[in-house]
C-alpha cells in the first residue's frame, strides 16, 4: 500500500478546464469498457443507470460509456445500446443524471463496428474494403463487404444524429471511438482501407472519414458541446496505421477543434490495449506504468489539446508522475474500475487500490491471442456491479469464457429473432 500524497502533491485531484469552458472536477477518468447491458433490441436499461451511479459516487471526474452504437443494423455485440432516435430519451436522461447529479461528467462513446462484429449478429458487415481477418480468427469474424459512398455518407450523418440526441438527453459530451479496429480505425488503416477513391489511397484520404464524422457531429451539436476521440497511437499490425499517421491525424483534429484526445493502441488482431500484447519495452518504460506515455509525450510537443492516456496505470504515484511530466492531462482507468468500482475515492486521497489488474487467459491460444477475455471477463464483473453486487476478482478466465460464449450465442440468436 502506498503512502498517501498530500492534497498539494496529488495532481489527480486537480480540476481541468476544457477548451470550450467545461470543467472536470479532477484528472481521473473511467475509460470505455463494453458493458453489453442493453436489451437484445438495443435499448438502455436501469442496470446502466445503477452502474454509472456507483462509479460517479467514487468521486471520479469523467466517465466514458462503452460502445454505444449509432445504427441498429451495425452492432458490435449482443446487448449494445443503440442511440439513433429519440425513443429512449427518458431512460437516457436517467443514465446521464446518474453521473451529472453527483458532479461527474458523463460522455457517450459513439461507435460503428465496421467489420469487427461477431459472425451472425448483423445481416452483413461493411468496412472500407473487403479485407478478411487473420486466418486463425476467421471462425469468429466474417469477411466484410466494401461500403458504398452512399453508405459512408449515411454513417457520417448517423454519428451526428446520435450525438445530437446525447446532448438532448443531458450527457456532458461525446467521444468518437477511433481506435481498436472499429470502423473509424479501419478507415485510417492502410491494411483495412485499400480504397482508391476519395476515402482511401493516401493518408489524407484515409483521414477524410474521421474528419467528416467530427465535422458532422459538430454541426449537429453546436460549438460548445464537448467532442473527444479515442485514437490509436498505432495498430501494431504489419501494413497498418503508424505513429506518423496517428500524429498527422491528431494535428488535423486539434486544428479542427476537438476537445479531448484519448491515446490507446491495437486492434483485436493485435490487442496492444490489453498490455499482454505490447511490443517489448525497456525497463524504464515499464516502470512508468502507462503503455502509451512515450507517444503522448510526442503528441504533447505537437499540440496543446487535452490528452488522456489509458492503459497500464497501477499506482497513485505512477499516475501523479505521468501528470507531473506534462505529457497528459487525464489518467484513464478501465479494468481496475471493473474489479474495484470505488478505486477513485482512494486514488484521489493519494492511496492505491487494494486490487490489481492481472492478465486474464483461458489456455485456448486463438482466444488468448485476441485478448478476448480482456473484454468478456471484465464485462461479467460490470454486470455484477450493475445488479447491486460486487465483482469477483478471482473468477476463472476459462469459466468466464465458456459462460460468455453461451451468452453471446444466445444473445446473437435473440437479437436476430427480434429483428426478423
């Protein structure tokens, strides 16, 4: 257990003013995790309200939802919430107030999965190009079809529409999911995007989609509503999105007025965001805890937009050291808050959580290579918290996988049945 920091030295407790004037009460953020707590026909639920009320009560400054989809035809998982019209405004308002009434900001992460959706969930999956997944995981994901220009324009409009409804419901902001191999990330990657029209063929054209999504959201929500993005530092795939292209994208978004950039990395084919699949790192890098801190330092030298780094943080001392370096403005936590939802209360007093994030494996090599349990195992813990219980930090990875597999298959069947 670390020694408590004084309030003066604990930078985590300091507020942060965003470029358009909003204020976060401290520098701790709950990064996005997939909850899959929506109904099988994709509506928000009281369980989400309860989960975010619990996190907000911890004193955390910013909460980011997990994987809210912009189109019911394009789901990433069974149980995704979809925001595409005003039908769910009453429950969405409850969800927003669960955090904002307690002083926390709550931003909705808006996403389109593109090709990264389990087989059988959607009628079909589209992507920038019809590029198949790696052979050993094609059991889980089908080869997508190439999106038409009209479909691309429709998706861009859907992002804006969803953001406008989030604003109407009382959420504090939105985040574009531009990382981890989902559609925005696919457009940015030369591996996934092999188009030769205006949406591909050069780094500038591959950026066109994310810039259009940001512009459409800004058009529909106005000048003052916060918009952020989660972006890969790199894909860690041969022929994929590089740090140089990421930096160019960040500069373009900063010039366009984005309010917050969260730095992450990897895809489900190369899941660097989980930590277990990081490239070899120097001992000094490991000691600094955060996976993407070196890249954040390069970004900070280039832009002044607020930066959030998620992944790898373990201690209050490590988080404070990162903030003190000036490389980032917000510390993002995800998996720790699934096993200790009250961790921010300790960290804001300079104390460490008694829980420690550990690698979750099943012993099944293709599953472990994808880092699937870094989603599925933690999703099970979120459900326990949402139902008023406590997480099970020692739950077996294999047992969780088998139960999640059955649940996913049942959810896929129910989702398709409800759409029929």
